[in-house]
C-alpha cells in the first residue's frame, strides 16, 4: 500500500470525526435554554409631599358697638320692666240665697281665704291681659259644723278675660280652700266679682 493511500485513509476518518464533534457542539449550543434578560431597574416612585398642617381658625371677637351719642334717642334707652302693681281688691258681694245661721262675717272669711289663689291665676296671665281685669263668679259656701267651711259649685257669670284657662283657674281655686266659720251649719249662694287692678285706681 502506498503512503498516499494510508494518509487518505487516516485523514478521512479524522475529518469526519471533527465534523461530528463540531456538529455536536453546535447542537448543544443551540439547545441550551437562554436565560431571560434581567428586568430593567424600577424607577423610584416620587411620593407627594405631606400636606402642610392647617392652622386653627382664628376666633374673631364680636364687634364692639359704641354707646349711642348723648343725648340718646328715646327708643335706644333701655327701659327697666316695671313690676305689675295690680292686685285682687276687695269688692262688694251679693247674697242670693242663705240657709241656716250663715253670717256676712263667714262670707268675708271665705273670700279672704281664696283671694291669694285667685290672684295667682290673674298673675299667670298678666302679660297677655293688660289693664284692669275682672271675673265674676257665683258659688256656694257651706258650713259643716266644727268651725270648718267649704266652697263649691263655682261658675263664671262674666269675665273681661276671654282665656278659658284663666276662668277655669279661678273656679278651681274655690275647690282648694277651706275657711274658718263659727256657724253651726248652713249654706249660702254668693255672687262676687274678683277684680284685678291697681288699688285706688
């Protein structure tokens, strides 16, 4: 065998083996998984600056009103409220009927006892009812002995105050009062005007 033939038979397998190794390396390189590119660095989010603290509201004092110039007009001068001088005054009663030994002194004692309650009824409505007022009643007086007398069966005969609450107050006042009487027993029907006005007017 010649030398050129021997070289050809040796070189050819080496070349083929080299090609196979090259192809294997290329295939290995192509089949390797590629790692994803690293994500871009996140940009820092700019945070809004905290709101400035709100200053507390300023309290402004009320404006000072200067006093009126002297002399002040009559409408600007404060007038103190005058006390009500009206009172329930003593009036003449009318005796319509009497039984037993009832006497005028017993009737006067009964009227004196009930007057403070009736006056309170007038005063409760005094702001709504100016000037002199009167409520005329008819009622019974009764003595049950033992020095005690009672009133009952009151009714309004006339009134300058149209307020039914005031009228009912005056009538109800009669039911709350007892009075002293020396009578041994008796009964009287009396008509009496309770007048609410300034004395000696």
